[in-house]
């Protein structure tokens, strides 16, 4: 699809979303307010029109600031909302072209923000990442970890070596260890277990997004996660190409793992920004 056609499709989805949410008139109101320097327009004020149309799903006002539950409900019950996020997350010019320190970093920025909070909260000695790609995400986690634990290290694993550019970054040279191999190769797993023994570990899974592969990764790496830390299972929700990777295999793997392992629970509080690629994938070790 050409760029202008994609932009048109995204715009159509956005319009559908706004209509579905009943927000067309609110958008018009917001535009009028913006044009009035942020204050309600005289017409709105005289009509007492500053309150949300729907108390439940209205915009944040002095009268009603939506709860997180209401926002989740709004999102979950609007098919247009989910379609929009999928389109936003997977289009060929969007998040896939994100860069950190100049290196391609295929991360939803909202999930990256939440991951930054998890790194702060858990203060790991090691972050183990499967799926290095160009090394942008490893560089991002390393940049944050350096502020939290200056001796912290990133171990990142990929079957391919594509990190020439990332490897030149000082933060990467200082604190990222690359392993080239499959994340489920028993020799690779044993190596990671050995390196992280007795340390605080956060695990981020972003390699092959199939149910089988993620299931094996969860079994292999969950024992090294300390109580209070997390396994972040990425891309549980995003329909991936090729089609063999679609239809929620990653989400099923995460759900099956949690159902069969009472050390971990899904931490829905980490989905508070709602537009996540990791729904059901923030797994906290609780015991
Ligand atoms: C979605 S990309 C990772 C993106 C990266 N974390 C980022 O944010 O930029 C997935 C990566 O997983 C790698 N991969 C595929 N199969 C793998 C396996 N069995 N073990 C480790 N990595 C694998 C691919 O080579 C690819 O680079």
C-alpha cells in the first residue's frame, strides 16, 4: 500500500473510532476550546456545555475524570479502537521505524515507558532479552538500567547478528552482552542461567512470536526471575505477519503459563496506558 493510501486508511479508522466513541461533538467542542485559548467558549459557558455528554465516558473534567476501568471498558467494547491500535502498531512507517540513539527499536513507546517503570521498580542486576534485532531495545534498556543500577547488565539473544551499529554506542559497549543463538537452545539457556545465578533478573521476551516458542521461553527463563520481578511477554496481541504468527498464539502461551505456574500472575496494573502490545503479558513473580 502506498503511503498516502495508508494515511487515508488510518484516518478512516480514526474517524470510525471517534464516531464509535460518540466523540464527534466532543472533538468539535475541544477544537472550539483550543481556539478560545483553552477556556470554554461563551456559547459553551452560557449553555452550561462544559460537562461531558456521557458522564461515564466523557473527557476528564472537574466533574468526572474517567477511571482506568472505564477507559479499559471503553477500549475493550469498541471494535474500532482495537483495529486502530493494531493498525497503528503494525503499519510499515510507524513504531517499526522507532529509533533509540539512532538504532532501530521496534517498541510500542507506551510499553517502553511502562518497562522503564518496571526497571526502576525492580532494580535488576540483569535484563535478559530474547530477540535483539538491531540492538535498539537492548540499548534502550541499558540506558535506563545504567541510571538505576550502574553495574547492571543486559544479556540479549538472537539467532542473527545485526548489531553492528548498536555495538558502537558507548552504553552498549559498556553494559550489553550479545548471545548469537536460539533463545530456546539448551546451551544458550544454560549459559544465561549460569551468568545470572543469584542475581535479580528481569526477562523480556521479543523473539519468535509463536505459541510454541514463547511457551518454551517461559519454561526456560521463568526460574531465573526473582520474586517481585517480571517476565514481559511482548506482542501478545498484535496480529503479526506471516499469518502463521497470528491469532494470539503469544497470548495463549502467556495465559497457559500463568495457569500452570503459581509463582507468576498477570499484572494488569502495567496495562494502565491501555494501548499496549503486551496485554496479559506483564507477568509478575509473586512467590
Ligand atoms: C521483533 S524482533 C526483536 C525486536 C527488538 N527487540 C527491538 O525492540 O528492536 C524479533 C527478533 O527475534 C529474532 N529471533 C527469531 N527467532 C529467534 C530465536 N529462536 N531465538 C532468538 N531470537 C530469534 C529475529 O531474528 C528478530 O531479530
